[in-house]
C-alpha cells in the first residue's frame, strides 16, 4: 500500500486526498491492531458506597488542601503550628463524619431488612454466609 502512495506523490496528484486516504488507512490498521478498552462508569475498580455524600467529598477535599498547606509551610514555625491545628481539627471532623454516616447507613439497612425478614440479609452477613 505504501508503494501506491509514494508513486502517487511523485506524479503530483492531489496531496490532500492522498494524506486523507493515508490517515484513514492508518486509523483502520491501528483500530484492528491495538485493542481499545473503555472503563465503564460502574467498573469494579472504583465502586461508590451508599453512605458517601457530597458533603464528605467537600470535607475530603478541604482536609487534603489543609494537609498540603501544613506540609508545605516550613519557614514560619508559628504559621506551621496554626495550619497543623487547622488540619488536625478538619481531619477529626472528616473522620467523625465518615463514622457517623457509616453507622447511619448500617442502621437504615438493618431497619429495612428487619421489617421484611428478620432472618434475611443481616443474619447471613453475621454468620458469614453472604457471598457478596
């Protein structure tokens, strides 16, 4: 195929048309040769949990930002201590909020499951028989 392109180029044919054809042939060969994988939004590598909320995302970002500020402050000891205090307070709030949301979610799950079948999902989970 490359022989045909080179002979057409020497004859002074329409260069734009030849380049377009070459690009199409190259794309087609690449698509046939190299497999493309697209991760779906619901891939198993990044699963969302039911108790996660937008507030937790904001808290996580704020905590990480404060941590970076604290770690990057080196010359001013007073400012470093102030940022350290801010970071640890925000981190404590973040961890407490996660713990509270997990407990709330578990209680909600237990209430829903117990109302329908007291020996259902909770019993299986506690006995280690659930296969999820």
